[in-house]
C-alpha cells in the first residue's frame, strides 16, 4: 500500500482546519491559543479513510505569515496539496507564498478548494473560480480541478473526498529502499514511556527495535515503539505520520529540526552545492554573498549564498550555487529546500541539493560546474549500477565490484553508499548489494507467484517460506534468498505470517457462514487448552452442509497462525502453544536438555500431547533429539 500525505495550504482564516474536520471528523487545532484565536499556530494532523481501506494522512499547516516557519516544517513531507481559498476573500499574500513554497518543494499534484461557498451568491462564486483559475496559470496546479465547498453545510465535501481518493491512488509510489529518515517537528515526554518525537517519515521504513541516530548531533538511540495515527505498529513506512518512542534520550536532548535516521546514512555539513531558483514572482535579486534563511524539512539555518557562475540571480532564473551555513546541517542529495530573504522575511526562492558535503569552491571554475551537471543528471554512479545489475541476485560485495570495474575499492565503496542513499541500490545483507533494477525483477517474480497462489488458495494466509524460496530463488542459497525476501518485506511489498509469505495487500475474505465457523473453531480450541479434541471430533460438530467450509476454515486458521497443528489430529490455540514455548525457553535457561517426562511434568499434561509438541519441535528444527534427550536449536521469531 502506498502511503500518502495531503497538505493544506492557504491564507489565515480561509477555513483549512474546518475543512479537514468536515472531511475526517478530526479537530487538528490542539493548542488552547489556537482555539482561542481561531488560527493554526502549530502543525495539526488527521487521517482520511475510504471504504476500500485506502488511507491518507492530512497535515494542516499554519496560514498566518508569522507562522510560516511551521508551515515549512509541515510541507516537507507533502505528496498532494489542497490550496485553500475562501470564496469571500480570494487570493491573498500568504496564498501566493504557500503556492510558491509548494512549487519549490517539488509537489506535482493537488487541487484548488474554494471554502465558504455558502456565504457568497452563485454569480460571485463563478467569478471567483474564473479569477483563481487564471492565477494558477504557470503553476503545478494549472489545469487541476477546482472544488467549491462549505464545511458548515457539507456542500461539495463528498465530491472532494472522492476526488482526493483518486489522487491518492494515482500518487507516485515511494521508494522504500532508501534508509529511513524522520525530520522531527515535535518532541514531548510520556509518563512511563519516556521521550517521544513526531514527524512525517520522508524516506524508507522504520522498524520497532531498529538502531537509530539523532542528527546532526550523532546521539545513538533505539526505536522502542512506533505509532501511526495513534495505533501501535511494528513498521512505519515513508509517507506516514509517525510517533517514535526513543530509548536512552531525554526530551532536552532533541529539538525541532533534528532528524531520526539510520546510523551513518545522513551526512552533516556546513556547505551545500545546490541548483538555486529565484522565484518568478520574487521582488528580490539574489546577489552573490547574500545572507538568507535556509528552510529544509523542519530545520532553519542562516546561510550565505555563493553564486558559482554569475554575480546576481534575477527573478525567474536558476543557477548552480554553494550555500555556506552558520551551523552544521543534515541533508541528502536530492532534498528540496526553500530560502527566505534575511530581512524582511519573505520567500524568494529555493531548489534542490546536489551535494550534501562538498568541498569549498572557487567561483567561475568550469570543472566545478561540469561536476555539478553530472550530479544533477544523476549519472555519476551509472557504471557501478550497470555492473551491480549484471551480478543480479548474487549480491556482490565492494571487492567484487571493484575487481570487475577495475577501480579502487574506496572509490567504489563511496559510490555504492551514495547509490544506496538515493535508493538506486540496496544492501540486503551487510556489505553485499543489489541494484534497484534487480530488486524490481525480484519483486515482479515474487508478485506473480504469490498472486497465483492466493488465487488458488484464497483462504490460506500465504505460501510456505520454503516453497517461496524454491519457486522464486531456485539457484540461491537460503541466506541470500531470505535476505531478499526480508528486503521486500521492509519495502512493504510482502508480509510474513506464521512462516508463510503473502502479498502485503492480500486479505483472507470469509463468507458470513465461514466467519461463524471460524469463531466456533477458535472458541473450541481456546476453551480446550492443552487437552484439545481430535481434529476428526471437532469436524464432527458441524452439519454435513458445513463440513467442507469447516475444513477450509481450519486450514486457513492454521496457515494464519491462529491455530498450531502439532499433528493432523492435534491442534492448539496459538496462545496455548505460546505458553508451552515460554515454559520450554525458561527450562533451557538452566538446563542443556529436556526430556518428555520433564516437559510433561512442567506443563501438567498427558504423554500424548507432550510427545506431539516435542515431535513438532523436532520437525521444525526447534529442538534436536538424541535418545531420550532433546537439545535446543532455537525458536524462530
């Protein structure tokens, strides 16, 4: 599933917050001052859901000029924009500034929403629509749909919601292969949990338990807990609003403008090489050595602009430049940024970062400009990518790549790391790499095989992992195959359920009768505990016209992990099985072996069920039998 953030933008008091409440039912103003003054000061967040399971996050950013810094912090993660204009006011100064910022940040799709349509007459509304369409010419919203709505009466809200549904489904798929990065826009403490940060995950996927780095400071931490829209999750994906509980850090250790990232994946520098754009409607000429405010995600820094091929940048022009900062900043090549004039504060331009840690350049140097052209086109690592693709799923290390390319290992290692940072390559195993093209081919093969399996077995939770390895990675060793499957899981393309694999968006769909059978089966095994009835006896409970469904549902519950089938005639409820596993794990903390008699006494069970679970352990290589003794091999998580 693609995860999309919709952002509102527009002038103060044009109805952004009320519109979000009408769409989602969620009040995004959370500060008393906001409620008292009726304007959004801090960032507000909500989520929009549709009947087919599609969900999008919505960020409500401030409209008042004094709160433009907060608006920029929220705009960094936006995929689609709703530019809000009140019917009784029309375009205002902050409307234009927000539109410019969205353009500079590279947002490509969205719509125009005219709010308060109930307070004007039809002729005025028609005139306003024509004026707004004219004002959007030459912007990314030119030709995009315009919706007239009223948050008070509900007029136009269903149509807008359906239009947003279509835009969300068409939004570009995010690259989950880059290391995770979450710019922090809020920090707070929760009793019993510790420090929590929130932000929009702009790249990659975060997993509970991952090691992380706080940048630019470099403090090490661990992701203790993740929440998306108030619900605990094991994994968060780019495009989601995320709350992260960080281990070992105090609230005072973190501030807005920091970011949580995969260790070593983001560099810190006081210089940036950029393609700089002066806005077409700007009233300022950007002179060489100009002082500006640089806005990047939730960071704000003072910077000096060094123009590399001219002395002045006029409105509507762009050029290569180097930004020299007062304090270290953490960025990545390809990131977007905005600059505002030093004094008075007004948005004048922005652009894209080409090198996040360059050397100090002299101006008017042709080799420097040529190197920046190569970086802008993204062709610097093309030779490495070509060879990496030739190796396919072999997952070569740097030494193999360097030998094939006849290049220095250090240079190849640097190129590979830059390719991984851009998502053009991945590292499924430590120190071993695959190109994005290879991962795409791997995904296509897995998708085709699993889609066919789901079609034939619609009530199975997924295909057994051994079968997936055999069919998708016939000539690969298990370690490499598992690494590639793990990489696809981290990208959100696959799910692993009870040692089976399924497509991430696959769902078992029971009929009403099958769902009733499911509940009856679960209750039967839950109540039975260790002394579960034989499978044949359980099936005998169902009338003849339900027996086929009952067998299919039972098999579905086993494949999904709700039931554990020790033998064809003995099933346990998952929590019963987990309880026995906990007993076994505790026993092995102080003992090297376990016998049938010992486990029977520990669980207070009969020999029949104790033998069944031990043989199940042996079959699944959890234990190894040697005479009457069994040694622990290991439980799979």
